[in-house]
C-alpha cells in the first residue's frame, strides 16, 4: 500500500492540474448569447463584454454608412431593440425581418459594434447559378 500511495498522489495531482487548465481556458473563450432585452437589462455590466446578440432585424432599420451596415436587432416580443453597426459583409440572405446573431460588444454610445454577422435560416440553400448577376441578389436582399 505504501508503494502505491505516491503513484496515486501523482495521478490525482496531474488530473487536478489538467482540470484546472482546461476549465480556465474554456472560461476565457466563452461568448454568451443575449437577447436585446437581456443586453439592455445588464446595464453597465454589458459595456465592452464580448457577447452574441440574437434577434430579428427590425423592419425599416437597415442602412449603409460608408463601409458599415447599420440596423436594429429586436427581440421576438418586439419589446427591446439594439442598434448594431458592423463592417462585416452581410450574408446573401440578410434582410429585414430575418433572424440574426451578431458577435461583438456594446459601446458606451449604446451601439453594438459587431465583428461577425450570422443569419439564422432553414437548411434549404440555393447557391447562385453560374453567370448569374450577384448585384441583383444583393439589391433584392436589401429591399
């Protein structure tokens, strides 16, 4: 029994160290998912924190400002909305009323600065046909 004790202690120590390192690195890489209402309710705690904001693109809110796309994300109940500015190229399916997830942080000015823009959609996707004018699709998506 005395010979096994040091080996058991070494194994326990290694498991504890690996567990601590694993949990520590996971915690640093977590990005929380919030609705507009949750983001607003968080108040100053939300400023500067990297989060994913999910909701629907508010009708009549999409506009271009130079290289940026600006729009409002509202929650499903349409009780809260957050202004979003992104320099990410909007996906082909981006339009008013569609579900989106934007990843970024809330600034002191109340504008959510997005680094990434994802569109929620079903599994049906039809890529553009060869030779099809993509600019027409972009204009149709913005309408």
